[in-house]
C-alpha cells in the first residue's frame, strides 16, 4: 500500500496577506512534490456541511462571495504553479477551528499574518493559546506581509536551538528537510544569555559548551546524510535579536514549540511572538510531537 500523501494546506480569506501565504504554500507543495489544499472557513456554511468549491450553491450574495474567494485563490495558485495538484474547498466553522482541523492530516499548515488587524489579533495575540499556532498538530508556517514574493536564489534556512535540543528533535528534522528540498545551507543559531557568558565551567568555557550544544543538535553525520551544508553560530545577546538578524538572509526561520505541562496546547514565548511580528521571512513553528512523513 502506498503511503498517504500529506498536503501542504493553506488558509485563505480573500485578503492580500492571505494570497501571499497562498503563493508560499504553492511553492512549498511543488518543492516537496505534495498536493496543495486551499481552505476557506465559512461561518455561513456552519450548519450546511462542507461544500467543495465547485458545488457551492448559487443565487445568494454569500454564495457568490465564497465562490469568488476560493475560486480566485485556486486560479492564482494555478497561474503561479501550473504543475501543482490543487484542491480548493469551503469548510464550515470559525477560522481557527477549521484550520486546526485541516492541519490534522497536513504536511504543514500555512497562514498569513499582517502584524495588525482583525485576523492577526485573532490568531496571534490574546488567543494564541487556543488559536492555530497553539493547537495545530503539524508545523505551522506563518507568512508575513513583508515577505518577498519570490526570494532570491542562494539563500538559507535558519534554525534556532536552545538547551536540550537533540538530533532527533522535530524542529531539527523539519529544518534539515526544508534545506535539503531547497538545495540551500542550514544555519543553526544559539544565543547565549548574559548569565551563560558569565558562567565558565573549569576546562570548558560557555562558548565551547554552546558549540557542543549545536554539534549535538545537528551532527555532521546527519548533515552529510541529508546533503546539507550546516553552519553553526553561537551569538551573545538576546535570542530574538540573533534570530531576526539571521532571518534577514533566510528563506525560512524554524523554531521549536513546547507543549504546556498537562495540556495539549503549545506554549509560545516572547521569542516566538517577536519572530511572528518582525521576521523578514516566513516562520515555521514545529511542535515536538511532529514526525516527518
């Protein structure tokens, strides 16, 4: 039996930032040879059941709007990536609930983020815990409105690592997979806090300890097996500053997300929020329970 393909799934709402996320998702699907699933959440359809885009009822303003949103998205994806295998549909329910459900069988879920406005507030501020980024079971890729439409060639994937990150960690696997698919380098970054720089164990300075941490997270043998060139950087100072500087030259910034103790939600901290608001490239949030297909 052939393995079931997990699609790259993207949520669209008719906004320009949603279309930017759609462009990135279409590229990602083709890059990995996966289907592209485009979904639009409709509260109006909540009690009607899921309706494929081609079967939306006619004769009402609501139906016309839904048809326009999902139809325009599918057409845009086909123009950008004619080779993509595309499925577009309207699903009933609130946007966050619909996207979390759609993420269950996805390779990755892609959403847009404009840094302000109703959609951004809904997904990435006070409701972050129960929202998409906190609840989805697959990697979440957040595409901001400042992300270039077509990144220049020869860029890189950046992975932020902290204490306890090992070679089998989900964010490491995802970052290596993305770098391999793009044929680009992987930059692994660890930022040392002031406390770390002041603590120098006998025989092993904190800088050496940090370099050892990076080596354990992405061993040379793993990079060689993947055919990925890895650069390891130990940076002094705040983590958010180090990651945002590295993201200036990146196709993708990958960050791990831990689950809250005793809860199914992922826990996002200040660094995650800073990356979502200010990163010049898409940000992938990868939970520890994710496994590569």
